[in-house]
C-alpha cells in the first residue's frame, strides 16, 4: 500500500465522521470499495440488489399462541386432555391438549388459513407470508427476546435494527435511522434496540407512545427560550471545541457519538415535530388504526418510514404489562382482546402502506419471541375455564409482508399437535439472514471487528430462506 492510500482504520474513522447518516455499505461504495472477491465493486453500495428499503417489526411481547392464530390443529380436539409428556405436565401444572375455541377459515385466492380472531388482517391474506415452522433455542422471555432481536441470548450484541442502521444508514439526515416505539419499556428494555459495540449513532431512539403530545413523546424537542438561529450559533461553537478535542483523540467512540447526538438533536427539532404529530393525519386514518397504544405506534411508524427512517420496532406493550401476550391463564379471553387490537392496527398499516405504494419495498414482520403450548396450563385452583398456555419454542408462527416477500404463501409446518416444527424449519438466525438479504445485505459479509474478532448478526449461523421471495 502506498503512503497516499488510506489505512483501513483511518478510512473507517473518516468515513464515520464524514458520511453522517450514510451507512457503512453506502460509505464504502462512495470510496469505491471492493466486493468479496477483492475485485468486483459492490452493487450501489449493497452486496446485491435490495428488495426492501425499510423494515417495520411489529413485536407481540410475551408470545402469541400459534394454534389460536395462524396454525390450525384439529387433532387437538380429538386428543383433548391427553398428556404428551407426564414429566413435563407435573412440572408445569398442565392439563392435557387444549383445542383452540376459535374457528379457522381459508382466505384470499391463496386460501391461507387464519383464525377468526383476525377478521381485518385476513383480508390481506394474499399479501402475507405465513411461516409456520419457526423455532428458537429457549422458552424463556429474556433470552428469547434477546435472541429474536439480536441473535444472541445474552445482552452483549447489537440489535438487528442497529445492524441495519450500521449497514445502510438513514435516508433522512434529520431523523434517526432506527426508532423503537413502545408505551413503556418491554421486558429486557433498551437492550432490545441497543447498538452494543457498534458506533453509538446506530442505537435505536426510544419513543414512549404512552404520550400524545410532541413535547412528551420526544423530551426537550423544543428549547424553552432560544430560537433556532441562536441555538445553531451555540451548537457550532460547542461542536468546534468538541472537534478540536477529538482531533487529539482520533477514534474516540464516545466523543464521536456525543458530537453526532448533539447534531441530530438539533436537526430533529425541525423535522421530528412534524413527523411525530399524528394530528396531521385525517380523522378517518387515525380511526382506521384504532385509538390504542399499539394503533398509534403503527400509524407513527408509517409516518417515520415514509420520511426515511430505515427501521422501526413497534413493541406491543401495555401500561402495567410488559408482556401482555404471556397468557399463562385466561388464554382464550386474553387472545380475543389482544388480537382485536393487533388485527385492526396491523391491517390498517398494510392498507396504508399499499395505498401509498410503500408496501412493495417495506418489509413488515409480525410475531413474538416464541409460541405457546398446544396443551393447557392451569393454576392451583385447577379451573379449566381460566386455563392458559405455557411458553413454547420448538414450533410457532410468524408473518411477513411486502419487501419482496411472496404473498399468499404458507411456508413450513408443525406436527399435527403444533408441538414441533417438522417441515421447512426456520430458525431465528435464518429469519435474520433472510431479512438482511431482502435489504441487499449478505449476512456473512456485514461484520464489525470488536475485541479481536469479527461479529455479525447471525454469528456463525443462518441461511437465507429464498423460498419466501416473490
């Protein structure tokens, strides 16, 4: 390497400081970076042509029951009350196989079978890809949540949203590339949108959707006394001092993050006030989503995606309940309430995206950290009328829509009871690899060197499930 060619470390430092919210792949493209063969330039800054530009993850905290929603199991009625495993039953106060009380029907030209709990979403059957063969490693909330969001059971890795932000950046320099919407914090909390060891600007921006007013949604969005020109002069002075300080400490990640955060905070004052204000939507649009925390989150998510935010997570959390889908008791009545809310908001989002021409390049993901058992769980009262379902990780369902996904596809299968994924199994790592691929990223090549090794979202796992592609 000649002296006038930049060192790798210097390039990433200057790229980080000079390209702002442009992601790693975009920055590398701007520097004429090479592909994996060392000769071929990357495709428009991506590893391959992207099918999706943006992602929204509708996350049902606590884990929905697949056998009550998207995976009908008539065999449960034939074997009602029978125990699949006596030792398991004794440990979990189980009460035998429990059939779903909800009717399933075929919908759309594809004939996708869905529960009566989703009357609105079922109208989008031909836009949906129903993965019935999901499985994950553990049936516990904290590690299950972390694995679904970051690919690791420990709170030490960047979230998927942070990886996408790192790889692709934002399309709007006045808004963050990654936003997490939740009415209060879900179980595990900020680690679910953490940047971990990635540069600080890829941390998800948390927004508490319990609030409606802009000043409460985004703290300190407006300065109490200064106008924008005065703030700009003040910030320019502070940033000049910060950058002089940084010049003597090149590569100081915390300081670089602080400089970026101050600049983003100033920029957000102008655009975020408009983007986060749902009053700018028509009454009809607001009513279509429903006046619930989740409904408002979905509508807000559409507004953010529309304005160039790359990734939005909508966590289904309720005030006083960090994991409302965790129906250890009253599973049937609980799902009636939860599904009604999620059904309305999710269907409205798909309709809205489709009408605006955004669904074709927006990937929508719907699901939880795992599923729920096909057998019943009862408390000490042994009241079957209040029966619930326990955690279940060896087979469950997730939905995808838009973003290059094949609509009307029911993919994979669990066994006759819904216990185990047995056909075309899809692990969480496979889901992550597939999402990255749809966004134009090879999951094996988006890496970050930390503590002496290269890390990636899928670690040493994952395969792209190309059968899901349109």
